[in-house]
């Protein structure tokens, strides 16, 4: 039987609860302890799962049998927890964004490599069946050359959401707003499906919330390395929380992922090239379900899909057991961070920004 993988969950807030729930639900994984700098929060989650709760990370790292540490602290504190865990010889699962700047992200990646531990960055929507299907077809060339990509995350977060934690909406700890916290998932999917980003030109605004330093509205025009172009639209001001869309258009077909579901998938048959002058009537939608879920995370951050998180945890457990890289390792998790930082730089300078930064 495969060795049991022992977990410590750090950060007992919205996402820490998801981590504890996922670990407890996975056969072969065992939750050994939880950590939060607020002792009452650690105790509450600890009691729920019958494990010890700690306010100091080092006490949890000293527990016997700890293999993996999950990091669900505010984004600008991911690095210090991850580096401490790596130095203690523990594998790391860190929430998105990997960190709030590239220096800290690079330190995490380097420290994990130096200590021979795996680093997994949560980007759970890469594990959605819709993403897997589109990625497979894009990689196989079924959509042709990728020429146009759009990511649109028209979400809503209330003023109360931003007021619910001192760190929310700050540059130091949230690292950004609608893009860095919410749209990062779709930005990651866009670059995963369309290929690496060459440049961005952007505008951002703080248009609809008070007492936040970061953007709640953002638009960017993107050039991809492979020649395609695209747009990124992200907001937390779209009352009451609308859709999340990633659209990928190639020379031979189109895929649309809406609210994490594959809603449209068209592949142009050879004979369509000789068809009419306009849209091709009668094109078959190959999307399996064509159905869209209700509001979900567009309106409520706790309503994220649990299945996708579980799939990514399973990938990491397999990576640890087999000594391979997780699908979203540190280098992969760094990519959407770099794109978003380039967007912020472009918005600030008014110039097109070329990657790498
Ligand atoms: N993958 C997703 O869909 C998803 C969803 C929500 C949040 N997140 C990410 O998870 C992270 C946390 O977000 P949240 O909404 O759960 O925040 P939260 O404020 O609800 O929880 C953060 C917790 O960390 C604790 N904490 C702060 N500093 C700490 C430290 N040094 N050591 C231990 N605990 C500490 C806080 O007391 C708090 O309980 C963020 O990076 C966010 O981007 C990801």
C-alpha cells in the first residue's frame, strides 16, 4: 500500500477550511495539524477535524509524519511560510498567487529546489474537465494556430468583503485586486491554452470600492509569443457577479469555457472552408454539456469548486510519491503572476510592457 502522506494546513480562513476538507477526504492523505496566527481560528478548525491546532508554524512542522504543508495565508505571506516549510524538508502546496512579487516567488522556487521538495501552486481550474479537454485539442493542433484569446472575469465583491480582512485590497498582502486575487485563474488558463504572453497594454481603475489600494476594474490587450492577440477583462465591480469566460479561437476552431464548463467547441470540417461567406450554419457544438452553472464564485468566494481543488491535491500527492513535478509547479505558478505584474506596470506607465519582466 502506498505510504500515507501527512499534511499540515497553514491559514485557517476561507481557503484553509477547503484545504482541511480536501485533505480529510483523500484516501492516503492525513491531516496532522492546522496553524493560524490567530489561536482561536486554529483551535476551531483543529477541533472540527480532531487534530492539534497551533499558532506557531515551527510547532506544527515538528509533528512526526509531516510530508506536505499547505499555505492559505494572505498572499503576501505565502513566501515566508513556504520557505520555512521547505527548509524543514516539507513539500509545499501554496495558494494562488504564488506570491505578490517575482523576487519572493523566485526565492520560494529556489528554496524548494535547494531542499529537494516539491512546490505546487494552486490553479485548480487547470484540472476542470473543460480545461483538460481544450488543452488536449489545442496541443493536438485541432483548433489550428491560436489567433485570438479572451479572458473575462466579471465578478462582484462587496465593500464588506474588502473590509472583512485588513489584508484584502492592499498591495503588500493582496498584491493587487480584481486581477491578482480573482481573475488570476482565468489569466492562467488563457496563457495555458493560448501559449506564453509577449506583451501587454493595460488600463486599471479603482472605480467602485472604498478603502482599497488596488484595482477593481482592469482591461488589457495581449500579444502572445506565437502571434495571437487577446484581451483580459477583470473586475470585482460587476454587480451581482456575472460570468467567467475564457474563449480561445484558432484558425480551425473555437472553444469557450464559461463558468468552468465547456459551453462551445467547434472544429471546422475541411469542407466548411468552401462554404458560405458568413458564419457557418449547422456547425456542430462538440461541447459535452453546453450547460452553465449558477452564479458560483462569481458572487461568493467560498463557492469555489471543491472537485478541482481535490484533483490538484491528488496530482501533488502523486508527484510526491512518484518523485515527479506537479502539473502546476513553481515555474508554472509564476507565469500568471508575471503577466499581472506586467499589466500593472503598463497601466502605471501608459506604455506597452514586454515580457519577461
Ligand atoms: N484557489 C482559490 O480559489 C482561492 C480562493 C480563496 C482564497 N485563495 C487564496 O488563499 C489565500 C487566503 O485567502 P482567504 O480568503 O482564505 O483569506 P482569509 O483572510 O480568510 O484567511 C487567511 C488566514 O491566514 C491567517 N494568517 C495570517 N497570517 C498568518 C501567518 N503568518 N501564519 C498563519 N496564519 C496566518 C489569518 O489569521 C487568516 O485566518 C490568499 O492567497 C487567496 O488568494 C484562493
